[in-house]
């Protein structure tokens, strides 16, 4: 089987590192609204890939997260007068109903971002300690200029990227392409120490 290798920029023969098993990490939804055709396209495509790998005899470990804390979740929950968790629960169930209707196989595990806060915080602190990230305005930003390989996967350079095309550039950023790793909580929002 051949797959497109984004980093290499070419189609290559797929060879699992141990020859027998495949680990698939699929970025899951941020559950703040109903499942839509864009979700369907993505998860049906990955389901076909998984089924084909299993057909070839590979043991597939499929992990797909839910980003269960996000500004959109908080805002919509406030608008509806419910907790963010109630909103997340409703739209996770909506997601599963939609995927079940399409006969998409369930992942082996669905980690929640909120259940992984300790390693997330530790990783961000490690990036700050090493100079790859910095605090600003209550948030923590990734310092893109510190990573010599930044843009390698997308085959773009910092000079060729355009910041502020969709939203205003945060004045706390050192470089316009720096991005938020951690947002400071506002009053009444979920928070972690």
C-alpha cells in the first residue's frame, strides 16, 4: 500500500515501524455543535484506511481525542445557560450517533483534553523552560522562531506565511506567527493550576 508522505512530499510505500502494528491518532472534534458533512468526510476516510490496514493483517490501535475545553464550548454553554460539560456530553453523543449511522468503527479510546491536563501543563512548562514558549498577557505562546524546522511539514517558510489575515494579531506576541499554547482563564471559566 502506498500513502502520501506530507513531510517528504511524495507517495511512498507504507511500512509500519515494527512491521505488524499501526498506531493511528486522529484529531477529534471540539464538541460544541452538531456533527456535519465535514466530520463525516474526515472520519469515513480514516475508517476506510483503518479497515484496509486491518484487512492487510495489521493490528491497528486507533486513538481519537475530543477537545472538550475551548472558547467556543464555553461561549455556547453560557448562551444556553448550561455547563460546558453538559454541552460537551450532548455533542459527543451527537457525534457518535452520526458516525454510527455511517457505520464508522469506533476508536479504541477517546481521550478528553480535560483528562490530560497534567501532562499538557508539564509539556508547556518544559517548552517555557527551554525557551520555546513564553508567557504574555496571561496566555502562553509558542515561539516559532526558536524552531528551525517550523513550517517544514507544510513546506512553508515564516516569511511566506501571513499573520492576521482572519483575526487581529495579539499584541503580546513576539512574532506574528507565534500561537497560543495555553489561554489564561477568565472569571467563571474552567481553569487549572
